[in-house]
């Protein structure tokens, strides 16, 4: 075991905990009782943070570690980390792109079908032994529907490929137009919502996207419209969404992510036709292991070769 000391901020999968603790001197933050005193004494020895996207790694937290070199995140989304502050402190941030793309796209398509065809409610209906004669028809359909993708990046494009095969018409909104797709580009989210029957959000969280799906966007989506969110809960104004569902401003919603996870508002739980998943977009053993391995490989590459494998955009490598 090397003398390099790392602090794990969230309980990561056993694969990661085991590999990291075999190679480095690992401290587990959730096992430390008096965190403030511990950090006062030990933060200068910590060279790497190993994170899981749950504990906020904000500017004041990063600044507590004067000898920090790397923040390795488990997950492609890193909105829980202040990557701009890390860049200012010359700390590299890594995430786990690509290895989860197809899994999350599968989940997004599943969630979209479940929501449009009200499959969760139908299964609950069967399990309640209601299937004696007929069965309930869903108000929604994917036939002749227009799918608007908000956040046409790696996962958005994988969703687009699947949706093309299903015969959906596709358009998207990003800050910049993509050269490698033929889908129609909308330069504003409002224009995309106006065009869409189904608005599927897979954009990152963070200040730039906070609550951009608001009452105006939901109203533009319209009374036959369906919102799918598999990106980050913070992107949708959850209170506005609940009001829009209660007032039938939109037809339905399928959500894998929420504003204050693991809290899910009672108003959503009470709605039979809405589909709610516990942030499981990437949650297969196969894909979580691949994410964990990439997180471990980023740490190894950094401490053995002095270069990260998958640095985020704010901390490019080699440094500018
Ligand atoms: P990505 O390749 O970076 O794609 C993100 C896309 O969003 C880019 O095309 C980007 O295009 C667009 N975008 C970013 N900021 C924007 C803004 N302010 N306004 C409009 N468009 C914006 O990332 P990815 O690998 O596809 O992952 C996307 C997100 O999915 C992650 O950040 C994470 O939050 C979420 N996710 C969720 C799960 C889950 O389990 N539910 C799993 C994995 C990922 P421009 O730069 O041109 O704007
Ligand atoms: C993970 C995710 O579940 O990669 C992401 O951005 O949201 C998911 O794959 C999450 O990061 C792990 O906590």
C-alpha cells in the first residue's frame, strides 16, 4: 500500500472501496464522527477526493485541502463538484463518461414508454387482481409523436438513435448546434418545448440549467405533452411541474431524478399515471462496475503517470 492518502466522501460500491483501500491509505468520510476536527488535523495529508455525487464538494470544502491534486467522481454528471474552484486550485476533476451512455439511454427509452403507455399503473392494476374483463387504455401514445431532446450529448444521441428506430420525429436544444446529426436544432428551450409532444431532459445540472424547465416551458409543451427527466432533478422546477400535472397543463411525466433526492414529493407519489424511478439510469451491475473501474483507473493514471484519463472540461489535460 502506498502512503498516498485519499478521502472518500460517499459510500461507493464495494469494487471501488476494495480497490482503492488496497492501493492507497483510504479514509471514509461517513465513518468519521467529528468531521470538522478530523479535517483540521488531516486535510493537509489528503491528495485525492473520491466522490459519488451525493456530498457537495463546494469551494469552501475544496479549499480545506492545501495539497489536493485530484477529485475523482463516480458518475458522468459532476454538478455536485465546484469544478471551477478546483481549476483555480490546480486540482484536476475526473468523471466517468461513455461507459454508462448506452445503459442510461436504455433506461430513458424504457421510462418514456412506461410513461406514455402508463405501464406502471397497468401493472399495479393487474397485481391488485383487477383483470377480470377489460383493461385501462392509456391516454398517451408514441405513435406519430415528436421527441424533443434537451441535452443532445453522448447520452442524448444514444437516445436519439433508439428513438429513430422507433419512428419518432426528433429535434433538440443545446447551446450549440451538433454537426453529426440531422435532427432539427432549436436555439431556445421554449421553441423546442413548443415543437415537442415529449420533452426529454438529459442536460447536466448546475447553475446554468437550474429550473430552466419551468411553468412557461411546461405550458408550451401543452396538454398532450409528456416530460421525461433523466438528467438532473435541479433542471426542472418541481413545484411548477406538480402544479402543471395537477392542473392538466401537461399530460404526464416520467422522472428518474428529483430536486431533493431521495425525497420525492407526496403530490407526485399520489399521481397514478406519473412514473417515478429512484435515479437508476446507470444502475446495472455491469455498468456500475465499469464506472467504478474508470474512477479507479483515473486515480491510478494520475498517481502513476501524472495524467488523468477522463478530465472534465473545466480542468482540461494537459493544462492550458
Ligand atoms: P454530455 O455528453 O456532456 O452532454 C450534455 C449535453 O447537454 C451537451 O450536448 C451540451 O451541449 C448540453 N448542455 C450542457 N449545458 C447546457 C445548457 N446550459 N443549455 C443547453 N444545453 C446544454 O453529457 P452526457 O454524458 O450525455 O450526460 C448528460 C447528463 O446526464 C449528465 O450530466 C448527468 O447529469 C445525466 N445523467 C443521469 C444519469 C441517471 O442515472 N439518471 C446517468 C448518467 C448521466 P452544449 O455544450 O452545446 O450546450
Ligand atoms: C449515477 C449519474 O447514478 O453518472 C451520472 O451522472 O447520475 C448516475 O450514473 C450517479 O452519479 C452515482 O451517484
